[in-house]
C-alpha cells in the first residue's frame, strides 16, 4: 500500500543550516574554499578535467554505497555516465564536487532539470570515510541554493527505501518535504522556494 508523508518547513532549522560562513550561495562564487572542522575543502563545479579524480572516487566507494547511489553495484561509472557527470549543458544541470587539499574527491552532488524547467532531479554521494559527519547535508543545501538561483522550484529524487541515511538526511534539511512510500523505492519531493525566506532571514533582511 502506498503512503503519502508530508513534512512542513522548519524555518529555524533551515536558517541555522544555511548559516555557513564561507560556503557559496551563488554559482559565480565557484570554485571556493570552505571550512570543515580542522580541514579546508575545495568546492567546485564538475568539469572534464575532474574526470580522473571522480573516477577514482567512485572506485573507492564500498559496494553498499554504490548500490544505494545507483540502485545496483557497478564497479565504476561507465564512460557515458562519467561524461554526464562533467560535460553537461550548464543551463540545465549543475554538479558540485568537494575535494580535500590533496585533490581527492570526497563528495559529488547533481541537480538536473528535465522536461519542466522549474523541476529538477537531484542526487548526492559522499565517500565512505566522510559519511555521518553532516557533509552531505551541507553539500545538498549549497546545491539547493544554487539550483534555486537558477529558477528551480522543486527537487525530486527516487530513493531506495532501505537507504535510511539519505532519507534521514533529507528530512533533516528543514525544507518542506513530501514522500510517497510503500515499495522498494520512495519518491521524495523538496520545495526549494522555502529557501527564499530562509536565506533572507540569515542575511537579516
């Protein structure tokens, strides 16, 4: 039986998560250096030059992480997938990479517009050793801000029902969320228009 779950926006939580000095809120601010604990990471938009590092990053993922991301366990992205990750039309797609000072890619997130320009699909994966630290939330909120800047109003993703870490992450962002559950996968929708008011609040407007 299918179930429909809805979660309203949590303004205080969203505003608190958006208050991240050093993290960008506009695409033009990329690439940039962002603080993360005792480490400074590099945040950039994916490009063709990143393909070798991105390929290494996906090869280092554990089987479970690859399965939850792709809903199967490929050894590595195909050439077509890798090109889709980096050589995409900039007006319809946005992909962010987080890298260590040594140049190791530790997180990758995408927002892809489909038929309706105000709606986009999204995905995110974090290297096994960096999971559970809040990095996925920070990266997704940054990607959401940049997608919203480009006019995206709604994010949609199909998530495996067993992918509890991702489902928990999405419910904790503070964005309005609706979820259709009841099968092997769940369709999650996030309302990005809530970012407008929350972002104004963090600026004191």
